[in-house]
């Protein structure tokens, strides 16, 4: 069996999926755990527990994407602006320090993260998988927080656009935007003083959780430790700020799995709680639009009178939903409502149940078809006709969307979301280590 090289993790709100990977991105083993919401306050412990069967491989770098990098996650990773550059994304990954470290530098035993160790090299890395004992020391920076804690100091806020560097000796330096140490100007990241970037997420007050640190900056060869992939932000076609987190890794993975997506214009559709319609040109994300289809379906299904509450479960609609006649009927209703009327059509779910024509499963299927059909109509209007279509997600969701597209005479390339996430994280792993 190939040797293990790193761990790829997709850590969403509800689920954690870890993959033990070879240097070539081959998945050697998989493990699952609780999502970011259930892991609040104990991310390092959860990561250590879920990955414990692989501890015999020794310290391995861990790359995480998803809501683990949100304001509600382990640490807040930045959002990079579109058009997105994949190499910049790789070198802007958030380096997770040990949030449980005492400022006085007590002995640590914290698997799952690494921090700067005592000794002559201020940026020495400690392994992520397995337990190692070490001592840390505080390195204060001009942005106002101790880098070995990752927590803001009292009354200090780091604003977007502030760049803080650490010299190799551990002393703090600052560089104004546009000066040396700022990406795109002066000394590039990886040459001389490493660059740590503050969060660009609007309204962020947890700046200490958002300093980024690449494998290259760590000065540790291939590197170990835990890093969180940044999200993406844009101004969408409606002129409104838009954000995504986790999907960036799936998009990059789709580019690795389907080389044809690297050239020309494509529309990538990533269905989910917040579906994303992404404009991709020559392999770069130009902009995207968020559709809250999944969240709306869940709210109406669980908290309204449209569907009988006895049908509600924790995992959403059933996998055989598309085989129920009411699903394509919902798609047809959506196609009829090009000029509006969704609100009035929603009541059909309840009306047909009251009339004895449908059971709860029929009503669910109709609601799903109605909402997906509307999303497809809105998305296609934004995408135009020149771009090819690609669906990225779980088989259950991509099947429904493929059926919806087929009703309009359209076909799409289908990419498994889990495979795409691993392929994307694998590519980021290699991009972050290139040139070392």
C-alpha cells in the first residue's frame, strides 16, 4: 500500500469526513465524525479522536475545508476575492495554532494542531497526527494577539487589509498594504519574511483566528500541522456580496478530475443547503450566486403546515424522491411560473393532502421539485447558453438536479462531491509545497 502523506478533511456543519491520502491523492482510509456545530470548543480533540486509528503513520499535515473555517468553526479563515487564483488559495491557508496554550508556555499535549516550539527556530512545526509533548513560547505581533494562542488580546481588532509578518527570529514586523510582504508587491510570500494575512470576512472580530500561514512559510519541508482552506467572495451578478466556504475545494477537485473544465466557459452547480452557481472561465472562478433552496426546503418541510409532521426525519427527503410522480409535477409547476407565483403554488402541497390526493411523501417530492425547478430556472437565466454545465455534490442531490435539467433538454457532467473535495485538497497540498 502507498505511504500516507497527509490527511484531507471536509468538515461541514453537520459532518466530518477525513481521508488518509498518499502523496498522489489516493485515499488509503476514511473516517467520519461530528460536524462543526457539534464540535464547538473541542475541535482539536475531535480531530485527534477521529484520526487516532492512523496515529501509527506519525505526524502528518492535515488540510481542512468547510464550515470549520467559519466564524462558528475552529478558527476563522479568510475569504479570498474572485477571480480566484488557486496558488494564492494554497498559500493563504490558515495555520491553526493551539487555542489551549497557556501564555506562559506550559507543556502541551495537543494532537490535531501545531504551534511554534521553543528553541532557535521560531517557526518549527509540530506534527498533527499522534501526540507529542513540547513547550511553546509567546510571540506577540503588531496585530495584537499571541500567535501561540490564536486568540485576540483584550480590546484589539485586526482589520481587513492589515498584513503582519514574523521574522525568522520570531520578532514582529508590520507591512502596510502594497509594501514588501504584501502579496503581489515587493517580496512574495515564501521569500524572506513570511506573510500572515488577517481575515477579510466582513464584520469579523476574531482576527486572531484568521492569520494565514502556508507550508512554504513554515520552513519545515513538506510540513506538518493543521491548515484550513480559505473561502471565496465576490460581487455576484445581482451586485450583491456573495460568499462560499468548502465548495472552493470541490471546484478545484473537479478541475483535477475533469481536465476539460480547465478551458473555456463552464457553469458549475453545487447543490446543497445553500446551492452555488459558479461561473468558471479557463479554470478560474469569476463569480457565483447562492440559492438557499436546501435551507428553504428544510424550513418548509419541518416548520410549516404544508407537509405532515409525521414524515419529518433528520436527514431530509428520501433518495427515491425522484421516482415519485409528484417530483416531476413540481418541476413542471416551476416551469409554468416563469413570471412568478411560487408563493401560491406552495400551498398545493397542503391542498392535495387535505383533498386526499397525496400522502406526505408526495407533498415532499412536489415541494422538492418545485423549489429545485425554480432554482434551475433562475440559475440558467444567469448562466447563459454558452457555458457547459457541471453538477458537483452527493449522488442524491445531483440526481435530482440532473432530472430537472433533463426536463429542459439539458445535460450536465456529474462529479461526486466527496471525491472532488479530496482531489481539491490534494491539489492544494501540492501547490502549498511547490518550490520547497
